[in-house]
C-alpha cells in the first residue's frame, strides 16, 4: 500500500512538473522576437495603409496591419511623430508610431 502511494505521489509530481514546464514554454513563446524590418510598398498600398491608420486614429480605435508576414496591432494610445533626415542630396521622412506592449 505504501509503495502504491509513493508511486502515485511520484506520478503526480511528474504531471505537476510537466504542467509547469509547459507554462514556462508558453510564456517564452508569447515573448515576441526582436525585429527590424523595412518593407517597400507601392504608392497605392502605402496610401491605403495610411488611410486606414488615419481612420483608426480619428475613431480612437486600434490599427492592425501586416508587415512582412507578421500581423501588428497598434493600440489607440500609441504616440506618433514625423522624422526628417537629410544627408547630401538624399532626404527621408519617417512616420513613426510607438507604443509599449503590456
């Protein structure tokens, strides 16, 4: 009887360890990998994304888009800025949207 109880306790401990390990794996998987992607779009596609972003901003809603195969969800609380760079005869404007994921 004591042997069976010990075996049951060991089996229960193994199950608990497996569950804990799965939770750790899920937590690590939920953490997004770092990424720095620059994707070129046609004028029409870029204008469409800007139009949808503007509509979401005006309505105080979350904005979702897909960039290079990954879905990105921008909260309505994001901050926005425009950056201008000039180097020689080359100029660049970047529309930046920043937020912190909780």
